[in-house]
C-alpha cells in the first residue's frame, strides 16, 4: 500500500488558493496573497498557484471519462453496502457556480454542462440533462456506459422507479441535495421497492484520488460606501424577522446571503464573488460564522466586528447539536439548504421552523447606493462591450478571429476597468453553424 505524504501548511494553503477562483493577475492580488499567505513571497505564491492550475488542467478529462472511474466508484459503493448512488452537479451550498472540488459529475462522466445528475446502479447507469445539453452530453459522455435522459421528459425519479430493484440500497450525499429533491427521488425508489439512504461519506470522493481541496479564496470587506448599509443594521433586521417568526435562531447556508449580511466578498467560485461558508444568526443579531480562518486577512476580521464570531467549519455540526440540546426552534430554508443540516438539527432535538432565508427579501430590496452602483457598473461594462464590438467589426472580416480569441479579447476589454472582478458567467461564443446550437 502506497502512503501519500502529508502536505505542509504552506502547500495546503496554496493548493486551496489554486482551487478557488482567485485571480492572481488582478492589481490587488499581491496584497491579498501577502495578507492570507503570511510569510510567503507573493511572487513565489503566484508562481506556485499557476503551476498547480496548469497541472490540474493538464490532467483534466477531454471527452468521455475513463470507464475505470465508474468501476472504482462501484467498488466503493460495494464497500459501503450500496447498490446505487446519486451524483448531482451540486456543491454543499446548492450554488449555481461550484468549485473544482465539487465537479464530481464531470469527473465521473466527462459532462461539462451547468446542470445534470447521474444515477449509478450496480449494473447500469444514466445521466440526466436539460434541453440545453442534449447534443453536448452525447459528445462528452460515453453513452454506452451512461444512458442519456432528459431531466423533464424522463425524470430521475421515474427512472429509479423503472430500473431499481426491490431491496436495493441507493445512497445519496445529504450535503448535495435539498429536502424536496430527496423526497422526490425517495418516492421513485419506494415505487421500485428500493430504499434511498443518506451516507456519512461520499463514495465518489473516496474514488477520486486527486480531487482538489476545498477552495481558500481570500475574503475581503465590502465597505458601507458600496453596500449602502452597515452589517449591524442588516443583522438587526434579519434577526427581528427570525424572532417575529417565533424562532430562536436561523441557519444560513446560502453564501450570497452571508456575504450580503456581513458585507464581505470572496472568490471561492467563479463568476460570483462569494466566500463559501455557513452561519447561525441569533435573535440578538450576533452571528456564528463558519468559514476557514485561512481565508480571512486581519482587515476582514476587524471589519465584521465583535458580534460576528469566526468558527472553523469543522465545528458547524457541533454547534447545530448545541441548538438541539437546548431545544431551540431553528428557522431553516428547507427549499435551498442541504438536507444534511436539517437531518443534523432534527437528530439533535431541535425544532425546525421551515421558512424562507431571512436575508432573501431585504437583500432583494436594493438601496440607493446599490442602485447607483449597479447603473454605474452597467455603464462601464457597456463601454467595454462597445469597444469589443468595434474591434470585432474591424477584425472579423480578416478571417483571423476565432470563437475563443473573441472571448479572450472581450475579457481584455472588461478587465481594463479598475473595478472589474470577473465575468458574471463564462462567455458563450458561437459563430457560423455553431451559433444555431442551443446554449453553445
């Protein structure tokens, strides 16, 4: 048996940074690296982060994933006494954009779209995608191994009802599913006489030997001058909502809600400036924030204030247990939070007060500063896009512009703005016949 040597703290930190969406080319990157990677020369850190990313890209799957991965997963399933397993395109926060570590569906199948689910049984497997990817899935996935299905026309719960066998134990990772999603899939299993069971350890993670680590993107302050409201005011308003609902606390799992509540921004995932974390909001406005402390420069710790206590993410379950032990009534958005949280709270004795995320409505009501900032951002981005279109009009007739070179050029125009932090989504660039392909 080969023993993998443990990484030192510096290498772990740099690998976590490389597994985030931290842009090492931004003007403030050296200062942020110096703040979170204390004692490491920023130039050396940039070189190592880039090298790790190049290494990961070189090892990335091109086209269908090797069949050996599916067999390894099935072996791990057998070790856990499972006859099947669900592999969604999701992370532990049910986010739209997910970090490399959460790209389990892509690793297993080769599929690179933004929505999908695979179901692996002991003798067959299927992958479910929506109408945007009916062509793409057949290019990227070995359809002799994973039968492609439409998410709406042939939903996963129906497939389970038709393909699972009586007595089967089909596992799911409760971190990666919501209660509503689990209930729907459970009904499909029950129609087949099978059982859907939550697992403590994801067998795919055990099969994925070089799975990237959790992202460690630096978390920065989002000042009142751009937020328009102090975090203390936001916390007081959200806490009052929780108290009026008759709850003792609220658990937050949506990174955008936590970023809004605490006036912070991050770069754990692409296209959205969010730090991945969890939080417990008390009715007095105090917050327990479960975030890897390595992400937090001293300035960010000072910015969030004394009423926000920072906890290691490993303590999250213990703090949920404490709510249960105290017989607390806990507000939880069961429509969006991982099923793991609900199961942990119920097992510990807490009462679930199902309700919306208390940050959702106040976050949606933009104040004057936010509205002005949004308009200003659109003007600046419009200028960048206009410059790009002028360039394209001049260069495209020469025949030297490709789909990808156009993407790169647009990015260059956008990043010239001092406030640019990244794209809101990856640019979809299609020309000629490719322009007629849905979601090309």
